């Protein structure tokens, strides 16, 4: 059985200026979960987080594959990826 719901891969900017990449079928709800401290262990101590980017994929499997691809990028390549998509992550810095 296949899952026909849309899934997303997303990139968050954490308070310590690191990036977090994850998948969800409801990105805004997931970001709220991260910010409540009930999201991933990684983001729990790096709150608040801000959503930088999301990409719609047609299945959970494709979203998970894309997540792995993005996570394998170096920090510099992640910054370039965001820049190529019109996102200056520094504009989202949490003061």
C-alpha cells in the first residue's frame, strides 16, 4: 500500500545557527512541535527554530530520500543550496 499524502522535506535554522533537516506531512505543525521542545532531540536544546525552506514531494519515501541527500551536504553546500533558492539564512537569525 502506498501513501498518497504529500510529504515535505524542510530546513530549519536553529538558535545556535545550525541547520536541521527533517520530513513531515504538516510542516507548520512540525515546526511548532520543535519549538515546544517535543520535536527532535537535536532541536530540543537549540530553540527557537525558524523555517527556512520546504520542498513538496509526492510520497514519504521520496521525502526521506531527499532528506538524506540534503543531510549529506556540507554546511557550505547547504548555504549555497539555500542561496540558490533565494533564501539568505542570515536574514532569519534569531537575536
